[in-house]
């Protein structure tokens, strides 16, 4: 369950008491596995068919022997999970000697973990298995764990036998840990796993059903996670060369749920398969909805995705995908001394579709082939080298050559926690940051010896923080430089908060997560796939009690999370102020239980009830963000009433993934309408939802926004259609432009040749925004059901803002993100980015093209942005703001 980011969306909003950053990233795991190959002891034949060659009869396959033991000896019947970098998950059962064997493995990288009843799961570091290699590996499990049980059924309530259940705990930064507990359901559909306490992502997958994911809080008494799977669809076809029509062996086929589809069950929203020698491919376990299907190999790609509507359990066969030579980006990666960097991965972050990824050769040269048109940002990074900044390129139909991507040799931070124990170590750059380029390093989990190593770090001050499994916490600010001494990060028990969670009638509520989050200074909230993962958290016991340990000193707001989302609190906000070693007790909070219901009737275009339509509900990411802001404002108001003076700024980081770790709304599987078109979705938390109905293999769709339980709705599902048009600038048709579509169907795409066309667009009113080097424009269009819509757009010349950034000492501020956004009457401004923002040069100068009108310049510094208001920009003219002093220690105006 590995993540790689591909898109950044930033929203900066002024709120009471400071500034609030909203940072959202969409991540796509390029190493996502699809279904399962199961082997028993002694390398039994695979029980499930495979789509991709993880386990195949290659001429020179790899082999692995994995021994699973505890301090008492071998563990028989343990499950070993092998997740390849690109292919099917493989599970093995150990024999009486604790040994599991896998042969005929496709060479490559594997994530290997083990689990067994009565033990916490464990994992090895990523293993590279070479052709012909016979790897001998060992996993040691520690006794303990909490029971995670449940039942997997189908839509009719019948048990699903042989479904694979995977459970991975989220760490403090919201990432899933590498230790994955796995098992298969029995003939009665039940399963049982042993897992560690904490937040988990639990995924149920079966070849004949669409996968489903849930966020589950596992406390001292364990947890229950039941699944009701929906029959999966199948898409089959062939990949052919666009010119010769010959089959393309080995092509990668991806099917992505399109932006207009609301049927998201959890699990990945991108499925993939590898074409066989005759170009054939088969995608199974597909959820109902509409898919964008594309294919690519090393040099060829589909020009535009093919859109397919898929019903529940439906099969689409004989789909033909044509691939042709796409544009190529080539160049060199060099370090800060100007020397080429060999064997480093270069990644392209681009618009919407699959992104380029390849390694440099011995001379530091790279080639990214089959690239879609649009604005791309190229970056290179490894454990040794960090990116200097992203190299932005505009890619149309022609190849780009001679592109230089720069990296600098990073530094290594070595240290240990004291007293030594298992902890999670987080790295956060301090002081004037360099915008989105100066990323915090990935969190590391220490072993029993408490040792850690972080790289590639940037020179300068950085804050290291530790959160230990014991509840101990600590942090230290270090001066990162060459030859720096070993870091000793001292951890202490800290303060604690204890109390009880009750419902509106005073009854205890178990299995809820209680979170204490800071209310002063820079307040950072992290939301991963709709699940709040920041703050100090703990799960309530069966009697509703909780205890949070290792809480830092200061003021903290208490929040109750239901499956990672804020529950509706009863009464005034509860804020607790702690000294360094305070032990607060009796901090009770009351919530409304998640017992909301949204029900109604779905009708078709003729107004008659529509049977067998799928209805789903989704809590919007931005709605979740707004709710968090409103809760913060309520807490600030309470502080004012209590006579407290606070100065704070808020930063919210939101991440969504196409990696099987659950998506926003994944907790609420869709329901099927009955013969009278009626539906009801139950046990909903009290929040605002988008409700979507789809029918007739995605050909009909209807939706309602801002719906709160307990609502009764009438949703009319209408025929979707297409939206096309032209984009013209001062020089004629625009060669390359990006189109943002804002309406019932939301998407952002890049097009060439001055024309665009979008299929599967919902009826409704839309705002179309065009961005290009030729200018920008905004247009309105109304899409009528069943009638193709058209919009011809004429661009207005861009305005240009230039200037020089300096720090408080007057030194040029380089490599810092600079954004110019429209001014908003309410003080809240939205910023949408594809790839990286414009960056200042080495001498602090910058140049930004943007839309004319009243505007605000935002410099993306840490810990808070620096803002310059009241820019009056004119089309086709340049505004020079001169030298601008950037002081992030001052709150935004």
C-alpha cells in the first residue's frame, strides 16, 4: 500500500484568528496490485486467475522461501503476503516448520509481510528478486494483537467464501504501514485477523466482486468490520497498433472511474491489466459506473481514453484500444555541481492521465515516451538526491529534447530516541520554506533500538518529532548540515486526558476515536482519504471510556471521530488546557450517533420510478474541510467568551488515493432501488452529502448536492451527453490549453489544436475555465439531457506580474512558490494547480501569467503564506511589484 503523489491542489482561506491553508493532493500508486494468487505449503498451483504477470512461468523465474517464527519457534498456518511492484498479490500458508514457498515469481520488487492469529503482523524491507534468484527470507512475529473479525456477504446476504481480507494500520502521518495482515474468508464468509491497536484500512477483495475498503478503529477489545460486496463487472478486449492494427503484447491497460461517476465503493479507482502475447486483456472485479480506458507501452499510447459504461456484474467484450506513438520528453538529470546523475528516477506530474516515469542511464540521460499533451512538471528524487525544483514543460504533439532536471545531493540525519523504543519519527523543515519543493521527508518507524535515518534532507533547520507506541512524545530542532552529530531525540510521557464518550441519552459509545488537537500556534490537520489522522488519538472502550497519553502542553480541542470523520458534537466545544505533566480526568463529551437516513425515489427521464438504479452518498472533501474550519471557529469563539486571547493559523493537508486505501465516502456502499424506485441509505453521520443515482450501465445519472440526514429526496436520472467546443486566441486556434470544467461533472483536461470534446457529461449549468500561454477565459454553458452541447471560447490576453522576493535580511529568496489568484469579496481564495506552482529564480525574481482583474499575490512559505493584496491587473500588461520582503512570521493581512 505504497503512495506516490501526482497532483497538488492548494486552497488558502482567511479565517477568524489567522490564515488557513488547505492543501489537497491526489495520489496514484503505480505499484498497485489487483487480485490474489494463493499458494498453500509447498507451492500449490494458484487458485485465482491473474491479469498481470506477477507469478508466471518465465524462462528464469525468481523463487522465495519465507520462514515465519516467534520467540518460541516456528509458526504454522501463518499467512505470508507478497505484493509485487506491478501485478497480483500472492499469499502463502506456512507449513508445520513455519515455512512458505513461492516459485515462478516474476522478477522485481516485492513488499513482504506476515500475520498469524495471536500475533501482530510484521513486514520486511522491500525485496528485489532477480531472475533465477532463490531468496531465503525470515519474518519474526511478536505475540499480541487485537481481534479483527467480520463477515463478507454478497448483495443478497449470502456468504462470500475465499475473499481476501487485508488490514494495514495507519501511522500518525496517515500512511498505511508496510505490515499487512491477510487472511481468506471461510465457507461461511467469516474471517478473523490479529492486528495492532489503532486506525486501520481494511479491504475485502474477491475475483467475482468489486473490492470494498473501510476505515476501522481497533481498540483494546478489537473491532468488527463486515462487508457486503457487489458483483464485479468484466471488461475484455485487445490492444492494437493504430497504423498496422497488429496486436501489442505487454501493453498496460488502465481503467479509471471517470470524474462524473459517483459509484465509489472503496478500494482503488484505477484498475490495470497487462496485454498478453496476442494483445488481449481482461479486467475483472469492476465496480458499476463509467470508465475511461487507456493503454500504453514504452513508446505508444492511446490518443484519447475510451469511455465505457458498466452495470453491476456486466461484461463488456471485444473492446479495441488503438495505440500510437505519443510525444516524447528527453533530457538529462544533473546535480548541484553540474554532473550527470545516473540511475535516478524521473517522474512527470501532469494532467489527469497516467504520468511518465523512468530512470536515467549511466550518463544521466532519460526518456519519457507516450506522454499526453498538457503542462507537466518533471522531478527527480532518490534516497541520496533531492529535487532542486520542478522543471515545468508544455507538451503538445511534438517531442521535447534537451530538458535539464536539477537535483542536489541531500544530507542524512542519523539518530535515536531516548529512552530507546519503537516510535514514529516525522521531519518538518523549519523557518523560511521553499514552497512545495521543501517537502517533509517520509516518516520512519523505529525498531526496539529506537534508531532512525532520514534522507535526503535539505540543509537548514528542521524539526524532528517522535510519537511512540508507549504514548511517549518528544521533538527537537536540529541544524541539518554535512557532518552533523547523531541526533538524540528525548521522549517523555507528557500529559494525558481521560474521560468518556456518550450519546444524546447518556449511554456510552464504544469504538469511537477521541482526538485532542492543538488550539494555538500553527494548527496542522491531516486528512487522508476522508479520515482525520492528526492530533493525539485513542479509541473508546466498550464502556465508552478513553485515555489519551503523550499529549503536549497547551490548549487542545476535543473531537470525536466516527471512522475518521468528525462526529456531530452536542453542546459547546470542549477545550482542555494542559501543563507539561497534567493528568486530566473526567473530560466527557457527548455526540450524536451516526443514525441518519437519506431516502427517496429515483425516476427516469419519463418521470416513472426507476428500478435497479444504484444510489450512493459521498461526503465532499471540501465540505469536510469547511466543517473542520467551522469547528475551529466555534472553539475560538468559546475561547474569546472565556477571556482567552489566542493567535493561531491553520493548515489542513488533504490526501486522496487511488491505491485501495479507501476513498472519501467509501464507508457507505451504494444501495439498489426496488421495483418502485425507492431507496434508503442508513447509519449515516450527520454531515452534508452528495447523492448520486446511476442506471442503465451509466447511461442515466442524477444527483443532489448538500443533502443532510434525514432527508427524503426525489432524484431524476437523465441521459448524459457530450460537451465540445473551440478555443481561439489572438493568433487563431490555440495550440495547447487546459480546460477546467466546473459543474455537475467536474474535470480538468489538456487539449491541442484549438478544440475540445468531453463525453459522458451530466445535464446542468457549467463554468468553463481555459488557461494557456495565449491567454485565459471563462464561459458559461447549459447542458441539456440527451443533447450534445457546444461552447466556442475566445481568450483574453494574460496579465503578467513580476517582482523580486527577498527575506527579512534582504537576501534573494529562491525556489519559492508564487501564485497570483483572483481577489474574493469574502476574503477566501481558491487556488488550483496542476503540478508545481511558478517558482522564484536564484536571484529571487519571478514572473507569473494570470487572469486580469483584482488579484492577490500569495508566496507559499512556511509556516504560513505571505500575501500581498490589492493588485489591479490589466489584460496584456505587466505589473511590477518591485522588491517584496517575505516574512512568514507575520500573520497574513
